[in-house]
C-alpha cells in the first residue's frame, strides 16, 4: 500500500512539475507556433495535417506519389523506364502544405530548432521501409560553399546527423560538391540531369566497398541530384544505395533550388 502511495505522489509531483514548466516556459507547436502542452510537439490541427500529408502512397523506388495499383517492389512505370540508381527511397511526405512550409522555414529562414521534429518525421519514414535496417551509414547530400554562406549553416548535414542519432546509424560526409553550372530552379528535368553531371566526388580516398548507404536530402524534385550522388557512391564501392528525403516535389509545388 505504501509503495502505491509513493508511486501516486511521484506521479503527482511529476505532473505538477510539467504544469509549472508549461507556465514558465510555454511550448509552441513546431508547425504553426501556437501554444501546446509541455510534452507535445504539434497541436491537434497540425497533427491532422501532417497525418494527411505523410500517409499518401508513393513509389518505393523514386518516391513520387503513386496509387497502389501503379507500383510494386520494383517501382512505378515511370521510374522503371528511367532505371533509377537508388535501390529504394523513403520520404516524409510531399513538398506542399505544412511540411513544405516547415522545410522552407528550416532551410531558408534558418529556423534550426525545426531539425528536431523534421528529423523525427524522416527517421519514422525510414523505419517504415523494408530496408530500414540495411544501411551501414548515412551520407548527407553536400552543399557548395556559396550555399553555406547563403543559408548560414548546413541544413542537410544537420538533418542527417539528427536522423543518424535517432536510428543509431553513423553519418559520414564522404561526398564533396564541386558546384553546378547553374541553379536548378526553373530547369527542365533533362537540363537538371546535365547540370549536375559529375558534381559530386569522394573526399580524399574514401572507400565504401561492400557497404549499404542511405543518402539524405531535404527535397527531391526530379531525382537528378540523388541520381548523381548515387553514381559517386558507386564509384566509391558502395554495394547498395538508398535515399531518404523530407519531401518529394510534385506538379504545382514550390521548388527549392535543389534536385
């Protein structure tokens, strides 16, 4: 009986502590900024929006939104014709609505605190794939020096480090970005592919012989950046290559200057 009483008192004290913390340091929803309980991350409205945006069926190879009847383990008709390099892809959702707003706020407005909830969404997306336990390491898509100066930090590398911590998978920035000829925004898919050709090279004498690697990026538009990065990893000896992105862009979505 005394043990039960002590347990009840401890629970009451813990709840009182959370109530006091909520008054002194109110927690804000990661999506809309409204006040939420101390142990929450999202408000009820944003939870509903995210569930809608992250539960859409997509192709397991290219990440494009596809109905179940248009895809199987080998991919959808579109990516089967183009023979995508990644062996599988995970995505948190489409690049629209609340998720798109959060990605833009994180990357363009330098709201680095959003890396917590965003990395949680991406880690959950990877856990939902059949290959989730296969990667030996995560490799972030590298940015150019000019992009680092423009953003003020390295958003994709920070994202990869947080995802790696959640999954217990090491992160190795083995690729270097030599720069594109032009920014990707506004280019046709064929132009994007040629624009990033040979953009990525290995740092030093990095070798990945026989390893399974998962590329991490924030947004995928045509897949050209992931395709080119995967080619560079193949040259380093990687045996299997997967990809995971926060958002896959579709028709009518706002595009970031990526691939």
